[in-house]
């Protein structure tokens, strides 16, 4: 894979990557936390299988609460449990959690600095046939604007497990975003992961692609194609949207002079906006955004929707060529 950073310890051959839903990492991480800390509890809104919270329920039924289809109540109950010393994890689809219970997240959890962890599952356009009502495309925007809330978007299942475990080990509210579709597991147990620290997965000098979630894989694929065309692209895995790693982003902008962001989310208010905020203040460079362009989703297969809504490696390649024209 070209100029992959050896310090990242990614898998050697991306073509042999196992395709696993990133939410599986959440389920595994939650079980591991439950083994180590009896204060970890889990609450869900009738979606235990889909959110992978069923694995925790099976191991620790006495620490699992089925709230029913009542996301706002779930968040309030979790806030109360946190004040009594528990470490609640609340799970549902991202359109409901944090979509439907945003007020309770803002006031009962974040304003109160309650130690609650929020899983938003089935986020992004790749949810597929469930359609617009179930495709959370705005959740990064509505979470990163709330004070006291950490926002994480793991790139694969392995990173998802690390993110979940670290979220449970720090004090304070954390939002964890996961998709539904299987994605290539390109990281390994040795791949560095630290909340608040972006990782340079691929070195490059002409342009930097900053991606999160499943788009990290597409960014690396795009970089390989660009290399064939004589364009040397850096790729950054920006898994922590908040607190964002300003230093790494600024250094990348200084080195390459051009940025492309890639996310499975609205380009307004999302990860790309967060990157642009940093660079516009500290080191402005030409920037292009790959993501959903101010539209609601629709039904279709994940592959069809990713292509239609402009969230593929081909779209990243095009954005890179466009931004390099501005760089000139």
C-alpha cells in the first residue's frame, strides 16, 4: 500500500481485510469494560441486537436495562445512574440517540457533566434500505457543538473496541458513532489509538486527505489511485472529532498546502467543518469536502447510496484534483 506509515501497524494487504461492522467493536469493548468494572451498566431502547448491546446483556443481565422505545427517558435514567456512581452506556440508532434525545443529552448529561457514554449506531448513508428517517447524517454536527462532550468516529471494528474501552475509562460524556454496514478491518491491535490524537496512516506531500469512519478506507484507496497519477497524498485518520487534534492538522496543512476531508455525514457542521475551523484560524489552505451535500438520504443498497451521494474513493480522487487546481 505505497507509503503507509509503518508506525501505524496497519494490515499488510488491504485486499485480505476482513469485513466487519464497526459496531461489533462496540459490543466487544463494552463486554471487556463490564468484566473489569462492575459499575459499568447498559441501557437500550429495544435494539439490543442491532447495537450489539446484546453481548453485554448476555454476560451481565443484572446490569442491563431494557428501557423500551423511550430514548429521552433512557438518557435521563442514565444521567441519574451516573450521579450515583455508575458508568452508563446508552445505545440506539443515531437518529434516535442522540437525535431524539438531544435535549436530555445537552442538559441532563453534558450540562451536568454526567459520566454517560452514548452509542449512535446505524449512522450514515450506508444504513441502506432503511431510508432517510433512519440515516443519521447530522449527528456529528449536533454533538460536537455541545460543551463537555467528546465525539468519536472509529474507522473499523478494532478501533471501535479501543474507542469504547477508552471512553469507559475516562470521566465525562462521550459520543461514539458507528455504522451498520460491514467495513474493512484495516487496523490491528498494535495500531495506535488515543482519544484526541489523529493518526497519519499514510505519508504524502502534495495533498492531505482527512477522513473518519468508513471513509478512512476509501481515503487510502484513493491515495493509491492518486499515486498512479503522480499525486502524493497523505491520509489522516481523524477519529476524534472533538477534541480535535489541531497540531496534526496544522502540520499537515503546512506540509501539503491542500486538504480534502471525507466523511459519511453532512458536509455542513460535520468533521470537515471542524477541520476547516481549525485551519481557517491557524493556517488557511485550499480545502474541499467529500460527504453528503445538504440532502436527506433515501432507500437503496449501501453501495448504490455511497456512489449516488458522493462518498466513495472516486469522489475523493476528484476532490483532490479539484483542490490541487486551487492550490496552483
